C-alpha cells in the first residue's frame, strides 16, 4: 500500500511503550488465541471477551515500566496514523455527500492490556471499538497471530482492512445503528440476537470496502495484492473457519461475525459499488 508522505492523524495515542500499573494476564497460550480469534474483530464486544479471559486465567499485578519504541514499532505507528487519517478524510467526504455531520474517533495502540470506558481488555480481545469512549483499540500482535496461527497472508493492507472495519463500528455508533441493534436484541432469542450481530459485523466489513473504494479513487493507494490481503484476513476470521479449526465443527447458530464467504462478499460489495446505500446487511443476511 502506498502510504508514505501523506497526512497522519492527530487522533492516535501510542501506549505501546508503557506497561503495568495495573493487572496482567497469567497464562495465555491456546485459550487466549481461541478467544482472540472467536472475537475477531472485537467490534463493540471486545472488552467483554477480555474480561472473560481475565476471569478464566487470573490476574496479577504488574510493575509500571516504560521503554523506547523500536524502529519497526515507530514505522507501524506512522502507518496506522496515515490509515486513520485516510479514514477520517474519506468518511468526512461521505458524510458531507449525505448531508451528515462527521465526528472522528480516537485510536489507541497498546500492548498487553488496556483500560477503556467499556471495561478492561487484553490483547486476547483482538482489535475492538468501544462506543463508551468512541475509541478504537489495537494491539499489533494480533496480526502476527492472524498470519501464523490462522493462515492469513498478512501484509500492510490486512492492517488497513481491520482498522477500517473498526472505524466502521464507529460509523454505526454515530449513525445510531449499533444502539438500534442492541435494542432489538433485548427482545430476541440468543440465536436471533446473534443474527443481528452478524449483520452488524458484515456491515462494518462493507464500510471497510466502501472506504477502500473511495480511498483508491482519491489517493491511488493500492498496490498489487492489497485487496487479496484484505480478503485473506476476512477469510481467516470467518466464524466457520475459526470454529472448524479450533473445535472441529461448525455451529451456525452461534455465529456472531459471519462466515468467511460472507465477510469477503460484503467487503467486496463495498469496494466494487462505492455506494453507501448498498450496505443494508440487515435486510439481506439470513
């Protein structure tokens, strides 16, 4: 992806050089990986998964420490700042086209664990958006797990896709979609509530594709293979792919994010149509 030399957002806070002063997880291993991927990407529920992992594995106090970021981490941070700026600029444009007022979210990069307005979370939560403080939280170690444990291609555009997906949850929050879904879920069975969660997540994938369409049209950012990197990440985090790999069987009624095929389809639909009105996943997802 072509990103060097473009605007970087001021709405990012990098906490990766800070640790401790709170609690850290004991254990981890395969359980942490399972929870991370079953929740991927965290959407608005990441902190609940993080809390679950804390309860099942235990906590211990960690001393406060600071360290300098590595050159690789600094470059990662600059890349994320650029992608965040791209999302801000594109969604400002889309909102203006639809006579809406845009409000940008914040983004926090962290390592290990983090406190949010939605509660405590760990790297096991995967990237997630917290509507309580309107902040996207990302631990970059997620992407290595995605590549090495679950077969995604990796690459910089996989990171861009995930960030755009979480930004999509912010769009759903400020448009009122997320609140409406939570209200509807209160009167539904678990299975029906899960279907609404799937539609919400697939719409965030659609928004990620829509952003990609606009960003390419405006900035010509894509390198050969970038879309494949996004689709590979979407494929790796489909509910069916994760369940089959981790438990050997697929339970559709328990899906909360959509199948690999659905996630790739809705990203592609946003990318190919470039039309925000084509993203009504709620009327099209069974």
